[in-house]
């Protein structure tokens, strides 16, 4: 091997040893015109960082959309639950009216069975109440039903249907989120200790208090339902609402 070859080989060995140290110690900003590989690396890192940022924004957007969707599902579930409960109330009212019609005593039996009669013998009063109920059940005229029940209470303030009339007014107001008016009607129902609407009226009073941000009062109503009507559907709902 001649001297030129030896020098070339030695120079190559020195460069191969010094290059890693120089690449480690020299900052990127000190790399001159020969730093094209570093530039490409920087561009790759920048592209990767931008991709990560884009992915993070997409994930954040998806999380927000998922949260919004979850909220919509919860609201829809609550609305459906309320609709189902109102429908059950309507069915119960239909059964009450049907039972009342079936148990009307014959004239000769009235004196003997007067104590068991749960309706009035005033035909106009019965007709007025039934007409108001039919505006809900048959006509779906809720505004007309509201006016009819208010007129009924004004004309027959001592009616055997008074508690029921207040209850249905409360339901009509509650369904429209007119909670102050609903509160007044359900409070009126709660004063009738023997009313079969009282448990649900107390439950509704609790729900109204809850919606208005009065948790303590809501829990008092719920507990009253649970204590007074432990085996009722309203008590189960009260437990779930607490």
C-alpha cells in the first residue's frame, strides 16, 4: 500500500470517529449548508407534532360531541319517562271514571248503599267533570281542559271531584313547566288526606322543588311519600328521585 492510500485511510478513520461526537455536541443551529438531513428531520418532527395536534383537536371535538349526545339522550329519556307516567295517570283516571259509572246504584238502592258512593248524584256536576276529563283523554285539548277544570272548581268548590280537578290542573301546568301554578294545584291536592291522587301530588311537589333548586324541601316531600305510601309507585319514584 503506497503512502497516499495510507493517508486516505487514516483520514477516513478520523472522520468516522469525529463525526458522531460532532453531531452530538454541535447544536442544530450551528450546522451549516451541509445540514439538509437535519432540516428534513426537523420538518418530519414538525409534521408529526402538527399531526398530533390535529388528532388531539379531533379527539376533543369528538369528546364534546359525545358529551352533547349523552346529554340529549338523558333529556330524551327523562321526557319519555314523564310522558309514560302522564299516560299511566290518564289510564288510571279512565279506570276511575269507568268504575264510577259501573257502580252507580239503582234508585231503590241509593238509601242502602249511600255510604259507598264515591261520586255525586248531581248529573250536571258529573257531566261537567267528565267533559273536562274528556278534553284531555279524547280531544287532547289541554288548554281547553285547563279552562274547563278551573270553571268546574269555581262552580263546584265543594265537589267530590275537587281533589281530582286540582290534580289534573297541576298535571297540565307541570307538563308545560309552569311550576308555580302546578305547585299551587298539587298543594291543594295534598290537603285531601283520603285522595288517591295525594301520593302523586306530593311526589310532584318534590320534583318541582328539585327543579327549582330546593333540594332539602324536595327530599322532605319525597320522604313523606315514602313514609305515608310505602308500597305505592309514587314511593318508588320518590326513592329514585332522592
